């Protein structure tokens, strides 16, 4: 393939780092977007050394802060007219509800995992069109589990009955419906959008868990892979250049059939998201 310009959020660990590594190995320009500057710079050096690709760079991005998202995009557009791959992977885990700068103080899990990516994608959409054929690839989770979650996104701004599990599942569903609606809205512009389950990939998110959950999480990490073949496949493989609005697991399309109107829920989520980020 010709050299591609790729942005990978959450690229300092887990799925994001695995995808960044795969893209760097393939010889593409990789921009690692993450909040922790020290870790971001360390991963930049590590991947450059490991892959021999000097086009791996780090740029700061805090998806919980809309001003940071806009600053990141402005910085990117000063140097680039086109974007070919946007890989949305950043996530947050918090046992207690942490408010963010988005309207109604939506919780950090929803803001980092979904809402910040919604704003980031919106602001980069013209660059993605310039880079067409281009791809937006978003990590979510297992389709069968996510399909059982009810679309209650207004609760992201409520302070009562906060639950780590509920917030995580709500965010995974939002990312899934966002992908479907994005694919519908961009149509045949040459931009595609797909969502996927990454499988078992090593991650540092376990550090955010309570002490009694860290041991089993570390055990899972020990047997997990440092690679994310499905994510890299969706970013680069020419066989799916025109495939859009699909859910992938193990490089294959899987069905997503919840017990509600998916298109209606996706449209309502999009409208709610525009209100929360103040961007149409």
C-alpha cells in the first residue's frame, strides 16, 4: 500500500499500542494520541526502535477535555491536509464517577471512550474525505454482550446510581451505534467506518481496578496477546476497502441484532452527542 497517515488514540498501551505497532511495521506514518506525555514519548521512542520506522510520533490528546481535542486537531491540520486512518481506542476506567468538561458533566468513561472520539472524528472528517479511501476504526467489545444493553445515553450526565460496569457497557454501545450512523452519513464518500472486538490484548487499564480485581486482571493480561490482528486488518487490508457500517470479530463480520430499532437509536445518540460537544 502507499504510505498512509494514521492517528491512533490510546496508543500508549493495550489495543491502541498494538495497532500502532502494526501500522508502524507496515511503514505508515503513525501519530500516537494520548494524554500521558511521558508515556507517549517513551512509546514513540520504543516503536521507532522496534520497527525502524521514524514516522512514529506522539502528540498529546486528552479526550475528556474538548479544548484538548480541538487543539490536537488544529495541530494535526497545520501539517496535514489528509488523513487515511483514524483508529479510536482510548478508554478510561473509574470506580467513582468523575465529571468532565463536556455539557452536563458526563462521566469520564463515556467522555474518553466515546464522546471525545465523536468530537475528534467530526473535526477530522474533512481530512478523512481528502484522504479517501480512508477508514474510521473503533474498538468496542463483544457484539453479543453489547447488543443486550439498552440505549440510555442521557444517564451519562446523571450523578446517581453510578456503576463502572454500566458506564463501560453504555460506552461500548455508544461506540457501536456511532459507527453505524457515521457509516450511513458519510455514504459513498470514500470514508468507511467499522467497529470491532479486539480479543484478548494486553492492557494497563487493570491498574485502575480495585485491589481485589487486580489479581485476576493481571492473570488475564499474562495470557493476552501484544498484537491486535483484527484492528490492524480493519485499518489496512485492501479486501475491505469499501466495507462500512459493520461489526467485526476475528476479522469477520458478525451480526448485531438488539431488541430495538438500531437506526433510530443511532440517530438519537448522534443528536445527543452534538448537544454534549456543541458541534454539529
